[in-house]
C-alpha cells in the first residue's frame, strides 16, 4: 500500500476526531455503552473505512467488499459512528443508540444495521468468525480481505489463541487481525488482571 500524503493523513485524523465526537455524544445521550473501547478504536476504524477497505456504503451486500468484524462488540458505538460517517446510514440515527426498538443497540446486530457483517458481543468469538469468513473466501476463490479488531483484555480468551494458531497453520493470508491495545479491560488495567491470573488459575 502506498505511503499516505500529508493531506490524506490530515483527512483521516479529522475523520477520527469526528468519530470520537459522535461516540461521546451518542453514549452520553443514551447513558449506556462503552466509551473507552469505542474511543480507542477511532483511528483504526477511520483508516480502515476511509483508506484501506474496499466497500460501497450504497451496496453494503456487494459480494466483492472487504469484510470487517468487530470482535470486541462492546465498541459498537465507535463502529456505528464510523459507518454513519462513511454513509451507510444517517448520522441522525446515532441519537437512537441504545433505545428500545432502535436498530443501534449496545452490541452490533448484523440483521438490523447495514455494514455489520456479524453480530458480536461474547468476547473472543469474533476472531473465530472472521477466520471462518476468510477461509471460506479462499475456498470459494473470492478475493476480498477480512479485517478483525480484537481487544487486549479479550485476548486472554483461549478461543482467540486457538483461532490465531489455526490461521497460522493454514497460512490464511486474507485475514488481518488488529489488536486495540488500550491497556484497560472492564474496570481495571490489563496488566493488573494479568498479575492476578496465576493466583486465579491455581
């Protein structure tokens, strides 16, 4: 991929700022959601949806589109903000986040929101699904790429390790997994949880 120009970098930075502003407003209005994980993914999502991925917001089911899986489903507010900025649906819809009967629930639902490839929320499962999509694409001769965003706390799940081992074993080269290393899981720093792990496992 060619190196970005200064203007392109500036554009992506501005998009990421707008995504963060949407996240703060959305979660504040709803009084629900996960601000930390949604804010920390903004730069990643801006780069993917506005520079890297091959997508068409007007045709979200386009067969040749690249796929994105938000394994850390609690970061849905950030993904919704990105999809709205990219034109998948109106920015006005963000105001309904978390409300009863809204399509934008606190975790993404693939049956309700255009641009959502898979419903996620149970941590650790997204990477396995992304791996399955990538392997199926290779078997079918499709040339799209699959991107998966995982969280650092989520990476303690055995299912994440197993999916990574399978991907390496089968040399799955149409899957890119990105770790959002924000250093926090739930209410504590990841490092403190890892320090507790030996005593928990004994």
